[in-house]
C-alpha cells in the first residue's frame, strides 16, 4: 500500500490528489486542480500539505490552480530525500514553482511556511506575484523580550508533542498526538472539522512508519530557531519583499503573539493587515471560508492580472 492510500478517498471528495515530483529527491504534494493563477500553499513546522485540505478547494473554486507541497522532512516527503532545514525548504519551494507550477505564483504560508514564503519572495521576485502570511513566524518586538523568547520556544510545541512523547516511550496514540497539537493551535477547539481531524490522524499514523521523522523534526526546529533569533535578520527578510503582502494574524495565537504581527505591520506600512478575534495560530483551518474570502478579495484589489 502506498503512503498516499489512506488519503485517496477524502481528498478525492474535495477534487484533490497526492502527486510526486523529483526535485533533487522525491517530493509529495497535493494538487487541488483548477484554472487560472497558480497558488502555492506552504505549511509550518510539524505540519503538512493536509493543513490546507479545507481552504484548497475554496481557492480552486474561486479561480486558482492550487498546490500544497509537503516540505522536506514533513508529511510524506522523507528527510532522507530532502533536508528539513528552513533554507533547504525555501529552495524546495523555489524549485517547486519553477518545475511543477512553471509560472509566477501567489504563495501563502502559515507559521514557518510564512517565513519560507518571505525568503522565496525576497530572493526570487520573478517567481512570486503576491504573498499571504498566515500567523507567520517572527520574533516579538524588542520591547517585549520575554514574549520574544516565549514565542520562539512555544513555536515548536505542537510539532514536539508527539516526538517527545514517543522518544520517552510514553503511550500516546496518533489521535492524542493530533488532539494535543490542535488544542494548542486553535482558539476554539470545539469548532474543529472532524474530517480534517481524521485525516491528520491518518498522517500521524503514516509518519510513525518513518524512522527519520523525529530526527528531521529536531533539525527543522533548530533551523527555525536560528532563522528567527535575530530580530534584524527577520525584519530585513520581510522588508525585502517587493510584491504585495497580506498579513492575517489571530489575536488568540499562543505561539506567535499578536504583538509580533502588529510590529511587522508598523515596520511594513505597505502591507494589508487583518487581525482576527476568536482565532489562534491556524486561521486557514479554524476559519477556512473567511480566510479564502479575504485572500480572494485582497488578490482582486492588489494583484495585477497576468499579462
């Protein structure tokens, strides 16, 4: 049975399927199909392409061709084939746009994925038409050093829940692993989508068959810390983006404090910024309809049609 098998039926119901491509190693990705401007959705630390299972069809139906890759060391893309560091995964996204998409794309990233999208957009503006940042990874403002340290530490918590429990040989089920992570990321856990939960459990089960999964997560976490510890470096990376940017941040985010997003907006006044109440770290999962509607409206008003 292929690693994609548990996901075939639930994805088919949404008009999506897993595909693979060789980008200096095998990369798995979701193709939601669609016509029009390509849109690449990038997940965060400990996440995977299925984080976009709810919003992907909404963007496709709004007129985009939607893709969501599993980054190196995450989802079904093995760390043996791709390094799990932030910079290596920024290279993966660049190669993905060049090879699979084949045209300049809109990109959206959550948490670490937001930082990766910023890296690609700032270094390769010819490949990116616009950037959507969904609770992106960034330090808190300098005037809140305690929050900065806290945000860097807790950013790794959802991904580490299952890793450390298994490493210490505590009996934790895939269901409990996903439940723990989602409780940290959601503002209102009672609003979770049950189909989304079940698919994430299937992914947790699949990844337990990968002996390199824990090591990859540790490497990615250390890389993430190195990329976000310097306030100036993060600011410079975001300021270097020359295409339009939409920043959405949940007020109840326990991982990246909303003060960080407010600081980023002040430092980048050209950005469009929306701050959402009753929203945690993953707005595209908590509020897929609102997130899709906001993105589509922003693209319509800020991104010029392709020539």
